[in-house]
C-alpha cells in the first residue's frame, strides 16, 4: 500500500505540473491523483502504516472490526485536509471550512494517537508524520487568499481572472457568466 501512496503522490505532482503549464489534461490528472490518495488514506490508512500488501489489506478489510477514535481521526482529518487543499487550489468555495475542520480534527487525532497504547510505535510514528506534514501544508493553504493559486496559474489572462472572481461573487448575474465564457474562449483559443 505504501507503493500506492507514493504512486498517487507522483500522479498529483504530474497533474500539478501539467495544470501549472496550462495543459488541459493536467486538471483531470490532478483531480484523479487527489481522489486516489484521499481514498487510500480513508479506506486503507492502517494498511499503509503497517506496510501491508494489497492482498493483506483486502483480507483484513473483509473482516469486520470496530474502529476506535484514534484509528478514525487521523485518516479522516487527512482526507479533509487533502480535499480542503484541493478546493483552495482550484478556487472553489468551501476550501477554508474544510481546511479548518481538518486542522481541528487533526489536532484531536494527534492527541488520541499520542495517548493510545494499543498500536505499534511504527503505526504511531507514521500517523503522526502524515498528520503533521498535511497539517502544516494545510495551514499554509488556509492563510493564503482564496484566488492565490488561480491567479498564479492564469497570470497571463487577467481578464479571465477578473471574470471568474465576478462570477464567484455574484453567481446569478448572467452578464458575468457570459463574460466568463467569452474570456474562457479567448484564453482557450489564444485570440
């Protein structure tokens, strides 16, 4: 499962590079990588930390065992942080609340992990490492302005940025929507 985690992170990085290069498929590669990573953390967090193979993961997954709070909070908080960073990166509404929720749950998860005695030290170390890494990155994302990444990506298309901001501020305004479609077409066609 650790190989999968690394592969998904590489997919995200490739998608990010493509997206920053304004290559249209980069958007989808980035989204797919984020989705795969979030799902692997949510459903296979313990398997990643215990370095289980996919076969061991599938066998253990089929056995119903009740999870405790310290087993649920770390992956859930990391998933919230990952999805919150995605929303913030894409300038979608709701990124700040997802990040804040993930940070709060992450702090609670750290406390639970530190207090548990029933997990191995390697499990605790892996959980804490991932929670701290994602928590620090998410905190940076939280304090960035909502359109920070969007403005960096489309810096050579200021009219498109402005049209997008106008639509986000007033999504019911049809004139703003038409202007956004016009600017998108200009940007895509290089006119």
